[in-house]
C-alpha cells in the first residue's frame, strides 16, 4: 500500500472498506452546491471509488488519489494527482476534506506533501486544478499552494438552472522548488 506521512496526517491508498467515509466527505450542502444533482448520488460515488481503487494497481501507476487520515486512522478526506498527459508531464489535482475537519490546515498540509511527491518522484512538470469559479474554498487552497490563476473558462457547465464558469490554476515544478 502506498503511503505518505506528514506531522499530523497519513496519506494512503484507499481500501474497499473506506467507501462510507469517502462518501461522507461529499454529503454536505456546501460541497454539493458545486456539483450537478446526478453527481451527488451514492451510485455515482461508488463508480468514482471503484475507479480510484483500480488506479492503485495499475502499472505504470498514473493516479495517486489518496485517503487523508488522522494518525488514529480516521479518514477525513482525499487528495490526488492524476497524470493526464505523460508526454508533457501534466497532472491534474483535486482535494476534498469533510466539513468537521475544515479550518485546521489539513488540506494544505496534505497537498504540500502530495506536491513534493509528484514533483520529486513522478517527474511532473505542471500540476493544474479546475474548479467552479464560485468555489472560494477551492480557489483559496490553490492559492495557498502557490498555484497561479490561468484564467476563467466561461460557462462550461449547466446544472441547477445556471451556467457555471470554471477557474483554472497551475503550478510548475520550477515554481514549487523555488517557493
């Protein structure tokens, strides 16, 4: 099992028994407001989770979507990098923390460790994130990690009766190493 550790956290591969705790991180109105209704169902997240589990055994491995856990084993969220373009060393990034664990710096701590790993061990050149432009928490995390705003993709999705813009952020390996 793949694992990274920080002072307060363990980042590890998901296991099948983790699904309910994983799903619980999505079961919050503040989280759900940025997703279409059909993306907030248990079957939808079961498919995502099955894909995450498959990624832990692929060779070569291109996805590191990890469980964020407290030292006592409590699963509090997830963060990951996924190699999207191997030839150009581009990886996408995402993070989610359950509401009871917001405001403690866990996301920033976990993502710093994940970025260190991605840039040093996976030879990633650029990590990027896409989030709804209205998602202030996700955008603040990207900025705390030193990611630069690349722009706003206008009206990329329609759900909940409105068009949603997408904000794109990225950080380059050279920027990460010299921060």
